[in-house]
């Protein structure tokens, strides 16, 4: 049976449908939602903006425990062998750390 709930943020009444209740139960959630769908979406958007729009990674303090995979490459500027954190493709130049720094826009 559908339930009418009140959003704790905006005070609007929203429906917690029977299928949503089944989903919550299936996932093991014990609490009913306290925010309406619009406020939940806004809160989620704000959380993503606070950490640069990314999930995980370095933006929110969740540092990766595994070592990043590195790939060998030849610097397009100086010809030195280097390692980069992406698989180089032949259609774009790759630079070593020393040659990349002067090209940075920051």
C-alpha cells in the first residue's frame, strides 16, 4: 500500500509507493525516505558538486588503495622514455613530466 510522507527539507507531501517500499526492503534499508524526490536529487547534485562531480577517486578523500596502471611511452618533445597513466594512442602526442609542465595552462 502506498504511503504519504512529508519531506523534511521542503515540507511537501510525497508518495512512497508500494514498489519503492519493496525495493527498500529488498536492499535491506530499514528507514523510509525523509526527503521528496526533488530534494533528494538536489542533495545528490550538491554532494557531487562538492567533490568535483566525480565518484570516488581523490576528490572526496577516498584515496585509491590500488596502484594506478602505468603505460610506457616516448615523449613527443624530447624523445625520453616515460610512463603515463593512460594507454597512449598514435594520433595524439604524449609528453614526459618535464616537457608537460611548461605546456600546462595553470
